[in-house]
């Protein structure tokens, strides 16, 4: 895992050095470094060499899944190579991980720890305690900052390289306020070396998560028993109001009445036996009309601004929309859902790709069973938002933060869709994103239609120009023939046009007819001239009637286009006064007398 800090100059670095092969796997030296607040000298052995060394008096949103990342790396190192881990850290007093304190002084200068600690340790798995091989401290003359952990492990880089790179890409999306760097070094083949760098994109840090007391609907027997043992309250009434959240004094009194005659407001919490604790837990979990909802203000979501910047930095999509839902709750734990939908981008694939985060940590495995994937694939009607989910390159991002993420399975790699409040919140957030995209896509599709229409019109201009010129030139010759006293039979189609209602016929004056004939005779009205004017008309008016306003009402140009009547090309000479003879029939003018 790459460790990052929220400081302005936050960065992480991960180095892998390939040494030799043994049994199909290779050995790697993995070095991870951050520039955070460091670890206190005396606390390093217990922080890294003892499993489950902490305890919770309250609940708080924490990054990660198990809280065992560094310890699991130590155990992996012990199991695969037997080499102890090496830790180097410079601790800044008054500052702790998770946002306690500030790494900058009043003048904005980075605080530097006065000492640098070096610790080489192993873990005694049977006794669950650290085995310290080296632990020393020296003056920080080089102004070294942060923490560096180095382990040696065995693994298959060829198989899992893509997963490591994928994790870093997604981590860069969800932490745009940090700079991430990775360097891979192969000692036997320098051609396989590569670096990954993700620069800091945002100066806007998410608000720090606050620790809150347990909500009464989230407790269980073990938790209540622990709280009763640690409480300083002298009565049951004070315990309910002081050690749990969302319970007012009046609500606590009503709750005690519902507990039964064996409970009293003034009784000491220490007097409760196992049976009474079970009864208290049952009533607390079933009561929902007396307590306030869990406080979502204690959570630390990334924020729409940061999520947008993170996606733009890594994916570079064509268009993106983000949304955040109102805080919700399940089983007494608050949660917030943030979502984004992007179209296009680097390495985007056709169809729907889902990227998931839980408490700002990427989830890579078991994607198909996750609530985000199932909602995106089956609960969203993409076509109603003018999005083709089969052909468009759609990437869906869903980030869920909570004091307790409801993971499924031992691997904690997905969130089930059986939790209705979370499913509904994810669906609503994605729908909000799609609604934002719909307006943009409507304009995009209209512009695309205009472009296609223009392309088609330009494609046929040469043929149309040639045909129009041929028709006009034929009319000119026909008029000259009639002027010489010659008659030419008209085709049945032309006769139908001549007999069509006057409202549908183009009315031309004699002067206009003479101007066209003169232009043909002098060569001013040529095929090239018609082609040039048609091209100019298409360039200027290709988008006429292509757009409708957002209310669904058609624009004035669209209405005018619908009101236009079809026009017919008629011969540019006066109405015939003589009978036109044809092998099939004879055409008699309306003013002809039999």
C-alpha cells in the first residue's frame, strides 16, 4: 500500500528491486515512504509488531479496510523470506496521523522532527508481540521527514503488475491532493524498469473525520459491556445520554420505562448483569422513534471538486459529471455517497466500467457483486439520458465513506446491494450525474447531426449542380426552339407539374426568365457557378432548424421549415398555348378551344 499524507507537499514512493528467482517466484525489496508526521520512537515496535493493539472508545471514518496493512506486510515478509522489516521515521511532536495537529507552523513552514528513529524488528506470531533487533535514535541533522518502511518479500511481479498499476491509478484519482511516485527497478534487465508519477492536482484537502460516540442502534452486547466498564457515569440515565450519541435526557427516561421494572434511572451501570445488558441492547436496536439520526458531519468525503480534478488528471475524459448525495444511515452508521460519470478518456473501453472506492481506498476485486456495479448495469436506464451504454465509453465512479463500511466476504473487496439505503443513494447519485450529462449530450448530438447533414449535402453538390445545369440548359434550348417555331413534346411528369395547383408552383416573371437565359448564354450561369453558390448556401445554412430549445419547443427556424411548401421546377417559358402531341396522349392547354 502506498502511504500518503494530507500535507501540501504530500508524496509517496514505492520501489521494487528484482533480485533472483526461486521456485518460480522472484524476491523483491519493497520500500514505501511518505512525508507525514512520523511515528513516536517508543511506539514503533507496538505499532508494527503487535496485531490488534488498539481499541475503540468511539467510531470514526478511517482509511483502509482492516487496519492491519503494515502488520500484514511484516507477516508476509516473515513467511516468504524470513527477513525482518526496517523502519525509519522522524516524529513531529504534537502531531499524530489522521489529522491530529498541523505539520505547518504559524509562518507556514514545514515542521521538522528533532530526531530520526531507526528500528529493525520482527514479530513473534505465537506471542503476538514485537521482536526488536535494532532500535536507535539520532539527531535529525539532515532534516529528514516522514516514515520509510522496507520489506523483502517473494512474489510474482509478472502476474500482479497490472493490479499494482491499476491500484496506483485509482489511488491518484481519489487523492488528487497528494503526489504519488513509483519506481520499478529490475536488477537483471534494465529494459523492464519503469516509473509512474502522478502530480498533485488540488490544494483543497478534505475535512478531517471526527470521532463520535456510538449510535444506540449500532451497538451489540460486547460493545455495551465494554462501554459500561469504561464509563465515568454514576447512573444509567447519565450513561445513556453521555456515552451514546443521539439520546436526549427525555428520550433516555422513556427508554428506561420501556426496559421494564428491573431498570431504574438512578441505578449504577456496574449493576447491570448479562441478562439486563441483552435486554438493553435489544431495546436500543429496535427503538427508532426516540433517537436522532446518526450525524453525517463526522465523515470526510473527498468532495465533488476533488473527485472531478482526480478523474480529469488520470482519465482525461471528454465530459464528466459529479454528484454527492445527502448523508444517510444504516444500522446506526452514517454514510455519504459520491459519484461521477465520465465519457471517453484514456484507455476507456466501450460499455460501462465501474471504479469503486470505500473510505477513499480503491477496491479492485469482486467488482461484479458490488452495489455500484449492479446499480450501474441494471438500475440506470441509460437510453433515457441519451447515452448508448453499449457503444459509449462510460466510466462510473462511486465513492462511499462511512464509520463502518458494510463489506461482504472476508476479503472486504465489495459492498453488497442488499443494504437498501446505500443502494438507493448510489442510484440517485448516478441519476443526478446522468441528468447533468443529458443536456450536454443533447447539444453534442445536435452538433453531430448538423455535421453529418452538412457532410451529406456537400457530398451531393457536384451531382446536383450538374443536373441543375443540364435542366436549365435544356430549357434554354427549348425556348430557342420555340422561338424558331419548333414544338417539343413534354414528358408526362412535366405535364403533371404544369397542371399542379398554382400554390405549389414557383412563380417567375418574364424578366427573371430572360435573366436566367441570358446568364446561360453568356456563361455566367455555369455548372461551376451553381456548385459554388450551393456550397456557400450549405456552409451558411447547414444548421438551420437543427436545434430545439431545452423546453422541447421547436425553434423558429424549425417551425418555418415545416411551414414551407414543396416547390416544383417548371419550364422557364410561358404557359403553352398549343396542343402538345405525345405518342401516349395529347395535352390541351386550359385556354384551348375544341
